C-alpha cells in the first residue's frame, strides 16, 4: 500500500517538528508538508492533496474549527485534531468531532519527544481507511410528541470520541418526552464535560 500522505497544521514550530519526527518513523506514512497557519494550510491543501490532515485546535491567526468547517464543506478529508486538552480546547474538540473530525488527541509534553505522539501514527492509518466524510447539518430535537408509558426501563448508549457525530444524529431523533436515557462516553474528563454542555 502507498504511504498515507499527511499534512501537519500547527502554529508551534516545536509541535510541528515533534509530530513530523514521530510520523516520519513510520514507513506507512509520508509527511507531504507542514503549515504554521491557516493561510499556509489552505495553499498546501490545494497543492498537495493529502490523504489525512492533523490540525491544531487552538491557533493564533485562526482557530482550527474554522479550517475544519471549510475543509469539510469544500473537500471532505479525514482530520485528526490536536488539542492541549484544556477546557477551552476540549470544548472545541467536541465541536470538531461533531463536525466530522476523525479523532482528537492531546498534545504531549515536549520533553516526551516524538514518541509522545506514537498513538497518532495508528490513528492516521485508520483515518486513511475510513469512509469519506459528509458533514451533517446540526440537527434540531424532534418536536414530535410520542405517548410514552413510564416503566422501569431506560435507554443506555455507550460511545467514544468517534461517536460524537453519531450521538447528534441519534439524540436529534428523540421526541421531547423521550424515555430516561443514560450516555456513557469513553473519553477524557475534560471532553465529557464539554460534550454534556454541548448536548445540553
């Protein structure tokens, strides 16, 4: 199989270097370019046609969510968001996952070196094999009234970071008086707080 052509977008030269060093160790991945801001990224996306992009969530000149929105609208491509996992970053990451980002990973401490991004290699190869993305419009909760007889049953939903978009689709179809429902998301604590606030 041909290597996965990957573009790295991050406004930190240190992080770009760490990510590139980590990915370059894998013969199944080819780093075709790095971009330090959204404007460089826009030109690289047009010229390089990467298979997968890594995208910083928080950047100075323009946030990663804005880039993701345009990318998914104009040329849907698997994207892995890279976040500091701060509360602000987690909220943006949940938004990105809802918009169709493949996954979100945390930034390691620079002292960890390239191996701090070791999981990213696997995710990039998984993303390259995923189906093409289609951004779904944000769904509005159904106004349908369904007669529900209370009983001892509840609906239980389990999901991971890859299930954020699916949760939007499923929950948007629930009637206003839906049965009691519990959701157990398997993701970092900062993400679960942002997820619950966004779903609320």
